[in-house]
C-alpha cells in the first residue's frame, strides 16, 4: 500500500510503500476511497497533541470499501462502504464505557493518532467502530462528516435546544452544522477571523442569518455558542454574546489558553463546556440526520501525495469547507 507517514512532529509527511496490512480478529481492512483532512490532523503534525504513535499515518475522516475481514467479524462484508472516525476503539470496561460515555474511555485508541489512519490506500479499523454508509454515494462528500460532522453534531446537542446559535470559526464543522441548524429551524450567527470576507460569504450562502468578525457583537443575544477555532481568547467573547442561562461549547480537541475574564461574564448561570471525542450513538444519530437535512459538504480534492499541500492550505485558511485526500 501507499501511505503518507509522519516520522517526526513539525516535519513534512513522507511517502512510503508498505505491505498491505492484514486485519486482526475483530478488524476489517478498508480500501480507502477518501480521507478528509481535519484540524486535529494539524494538531498532531504540528505537535500540539503530545505522544502520537510514531511513525504514524494520520487521518481519521475515512470512507472506504471493506476489502478484507478479520476473524470473528460478522457484521460487515467485503464490498461494504463504511466510514471510520477519530474514536477507533474503546475498552468497554472502564466506568465511562459502562455508563454510555465511551467518548471518555480511560483506554481509547484514536484513528490517525495512536493507530494508523487514512492518509493511505488502505487502513485497518475496528469493525465495531466502522459505520455503514449505504445512503452516501459520494465518498468525497461523505468524508468530512466523519469528524467535522460528528463532532459538530455532538457540540450542537451539548449547546441545547436554543434557537439562536453562534459558531466561532467557520471551517469544515461549522459549514456542516449551519445546514443542520437551518434544517432544524434555528438561526445561525457565524463569526470568522477579522477580514475573512470569503468565510462570511460562505456562511451566508449556507443559510446563516448573520456573519461577521469574532471581534463584533452579534445583533441579538444568543442562546448558545460553539467555538471551533482553537483560540482560547474567544471564550470570553462567546460568553459576552450569550443570554443568561446560555452555554459556550468548546468543540476542539486543542485550544490555546483561555485568558482571565470578569466573573460577570459567567454569572447568570452561563456555562462553558468542552466536547471530547464522540460515541457510536452520536454517529448513528448524525448519519441518519445528515441525508434528511440535505447536508452537502464543500470539498477541495487533493491527491494522496499532496497531503502536505492540503495540510498547509488548511493551516493558512486557503479554502472554504474541507480538504479531502483521494488515493
């Protein structure tokens, strides 16, 4: 198989030829059709997340066809299209797994971080964490749903049922979530980096009722805000934008330090929460909703050997929506 490999953090990925991997019991092998490039991949490559498995094949927004099945797998057959996401395995034994919170598992395995991921022609995944995609005919369009969509959905659920939702950082997750919110009858207020007119136009084209800079105050108090940008300084701004009893959800796995802020911003039973990973229940819910909501992802396709270019373009904000590698 061909793969793009991270040998040391803060270094470019290296193209390698490897033997095709064989699935262990309980695993399946995917012939990768598409793998989206997530900001978490940047955090891994740039060293923001500590102790990745090295050498590592990054990538955790995988769509592929099962082409080999390991011993004991009865739920998936060769030829089935499935998706794989960040949470690649949970222990099933710790208190979190026992209480339907496998996203907080004490001994997890993460795709593209502690096990090889989808920046390759083939990938091994735990069959129990592979999501059938029978209703998704375009693998490129489906790939960003496997993290940007799933984490966005979990963040929205944690934000509550309020009508007015603010989204800080209008990238892959926000552009998917905007479509879901509009389908639900909510109002979306999109906050971007100052001067990012392209992102603001993109937000409005997808149904946002307002788009502006994260330095701006929205035209109305919000019920909740979700922060996808990895910028801790946005937390006080998001608190200032919500009503009493509102919630700020931090949707990323990595964020810069949150600065000191006045208690008055938090008072009034406002809350700040984080989203950690996802559960298989999240995936089942969202993958059923996305087609009904008519979600269409904006994608920019790169060849597998252009993975470094895709990461650089994401880091620099050179496109709207999501980058997707196609082997």
